[in-house]
C-alpha cells in the first residue's frame, strides 16, 4: 500500500516537467521524462530475478533494493530547482479559475480521462505472470516478458513527443488504441512464449501513446490556476479505474481464462476509439 502511495506521487513528475517548459515543448518534456523508464525495463526485472531468492525470506532483498532506490531518488529530487509560484500582492484577488465541473465537461478533458483510463485498465487486466504459470511456462519466463513489456512502455518515449508535435495528439491517441486492438488479437491467438512477448511489448507501445497523449492533451485543457485540481482529478479517476479493474482481473481469469480477460476489454477500446475519431473529425 505504501509502495502504491509512493508511485502515486511519482506520477506528478510528468506534470512538473510540463510546467517547467514553454507550451510548445510540453509534450516533449513529458515524453522524455517517461523515457527514463527504459532504465527500469532492465533494472526492475533483473533486480527481482537476482534478489528474490536471497536470504531466508523470499523477496525480502527485492524490497530492500526498493529502499535503496527510493533513497537515491530522494537525493536527486531534493536537488531540483523549480520555479516558485509568483506571489500576488495582498490587495490583488487570487484567481481561482473555473469550477472543476466545468473543466470536466470539456470534450478534450473527457477524451484525456478516457484514453488514459483505457491504457491503465488494459495494463491492469493483463494477468501475464498468472497466465504464463497456468500455461506451464518456466518460473523465470514472466520476468523476460515483463522486461520487453516495460521496454515497449518507455522506449518510444524518446520520440513520442516529437510525433505529437508533427501529427497531433489525437492521431497519437488513435494509434495507441489501434495498437491495443493488435495486442488483443495476438493475445487470443496463442499462448506460446512468443505470443506473450509480442503481445506485452505491443500493449506497452499502446500504453505509451495513450498515456503521453493524455498527459499532453490535459495540459492544454486547464489554465495555470486550475492545474492542481485538474491534474489531481485526472489521476484520481484514472487510477481508481485501474484499481477497480485489478480486483476483477484474477476473477475473470479464473472463470473465463486468458481469452476472456482480453476480450472483455473490447467494449472499452471501441468507446475510446469512437470518442477519439469524433475529436479528430472536429479538429480537422
């Protein structure tokens, strides 16, 4: 639970990066920040693989490695020198911005919420380690699959921001949705090691396009005085959807199998695809 809270705070790094650069560079800033996850693609699975059996208690040293990484991150973050908010004169009224309800009604806000929620729900529903264990794969196989999955999540970040600037955020979100459809096709057509590696790599790509697209789109929705409540509502909504779907993933797998877990995602993908297509037509 505490590790989840820590991860919740780290999600705001992307908005801090966006706030620190001009409007034209926000998508690049978010993209490059998320690209740091490439290191995690190699370090994370290997830390788990090499530390899980150390000591008497399984995985104890895996969690100890998280403590060391957290201390390192604390030291780096403490060195950041972000621009402080400008203090208004005492006699000048503070801008409160629009009510949150009005911001949420914006079509771009709805698409940002929907696309990001879709990305994380699909991720939460991929019960890969459990599925691979059920299909008789060796115990160390999921670590390799997850490594490729994390690479798919973060490696495209080196150019996703530039793609958004060139083709527009709607086309990137649209492409991300199509990639998630491809993931489902590959996932339901086989349960071999190659299927899992390919499917999880592609779902990582789709997540990357949707998440960076959502974050970039959201920065265009709110005014400076509205950013805190809008960012908070976005992440609260998205990760609540992710948490709820996580509770159902195991039950769906037990009752309907690997194919059932993936096919149940189709209605959500279709809704997000329709919403994105309409916004693309509206903006053209």
